C-alpha cells in the first residue's frame, strides 16, 4: 500500500521502520557507508528552506494478523524548488523488483505534474541498482561528480599542520563553528556568487546572498546538521578570499559531508585551497571526536581540487550522477505500464 506520509506527524514506530529500510538500502548498495541513527531524523525529513516544499509517500507492508501495522518498505519524497522537483526513493532490498519503486515514482511524478513542474531530477549513486532503474524510466544523465572519502585514521597530522600554514603572505585563516559571523555574511556570499556558474550541480544549490545564507544555516541547524567554516581573509581588504564548509550530521556523526570549497579568482595561486581544507581537518579532530571520515564530491573536470584532495589523503569512491526527465513523459510512461 502506498500512501502520502508526513514525518512531522508520523509515529515513532514509523520513523524507526523507515530508518530500518534506509539502513538496509545502505548495507546492500553502499556497505562502506555508516548506518544512520534516529537522532534528528524526523527534523531531517521535514525541515526545508523558505520557498521549498517536501511531499512524501511510503509503501507499507500488510498489517500483521494481530492488527500491528506493517513495516515501511519504501519511501519517496519530492522536494519542490525553483522549476524542478528533486526526487529521492528508498526501496527495501527484500521487495525490489516487485513494482514498489515504480509505484512510488508514479505517485510522486503525478503530484509534480499537477503542481505544474516540467521536470524531475534525481541523484543516483554509480554502481548501484538505481542506475538501471532510473534509466529504464527514461531518466537521462546530466552531470557526474566523483565522491571521495578521507579516513582520518590514516592522516599524517604533522604533515597536515604544515599544509595548514602554507597560505601566502597577506592572508590569514579563521575557523567558525556554526557558520560565519554576521559581519562577514555579505562578503562570504559574494565569494560564493563569483563561482556559482562554474562548479555547482543543479540538485544541490548553494547560497549566493546574505539572507539565503542565513536561511541555509538556520535550516541546517534545525535538521540536526552542524556546519563548520574555515575562511581565508585578505588582510588588505578584509574580503573573503576563500572558504570551505563541512557539515557533521546528527544522523551519521562519524562521517562528515564536505560542502562548498571556493577560492575567489583573484586570490588563486596562493595555496589557499589546500590550507583551508587542512585547517578544517585539524579543527574537526578536536571539535568532533566521534568523527572518523569526511566525504566530498567534485566535478570530474575540477582537476585542481581533485589534486588537493589527493594530497590530503582522500580516496576516490563512487560516481554520483544527476539524472532528469520530462515530467509529462514520465507520467505517460508509468501510466501506460499499468
């Protein structure tokens, strides 16, 4: 049975059942990834940025003979933002190839179509069954990034400390747990805006003005995700010359997520990119003692950042691909298969 579902009002048993399915998917498809925890999972599933909406459905097994509700064996949510609906689907490995995934995509696609959106995007992890599933539905690949993972147990911390001091004269680094200070938000947003058309994928938009940046930071905190920032400041002008962001989620606190790393064009060539990322890892070592890994994503064409990551010890892991499809075509294809 597929039904619309709201994590804000769902029972604790339903949240726990969804978590079981999520971790079963990870164990099958990404066995090296840490399992998720229930802490702040409800908030992770419900909190969104201003102007965005998330709509969810679940697939639930039949009730037990005693009337106990069946387990949640699948879930889909669609995030409506801008002019696209971004899809995420989970199907328990035990019920794959039974039509559950198609049923979930069908109900989400119909809603996106009736909401007036023209396209659906989805992020697909390479070398998993999701690739064939989405391609069979007519999704086409638009963008590819490489995920790399750094195992902190193998880091040479003395070498890392030397890297962190390797920034050119006229710059200094600052560490800000929780986000940049308010007086730097405008400069911070300007630094991000300068490269907005170069390095971002469509499905993970960044924040390019001060208010959106505030909203983004507030949303992260509400979702149980703690941001950490390292800035390179140009001493003569006070401008943000470079920045790097790492987020530690309550849901998997042993593995952090690298967000943006940016060096403003006029300040490239002074060792800022390597220094700020090295400084971040040094700070995280004491700020997050439970942390064991950091994962990052880079466009395959971004050779400079891939080189920096290799110097820091990151190992390439998987391709992560963005796919998209015309909503009307998807709805027609799924309805025709009924």
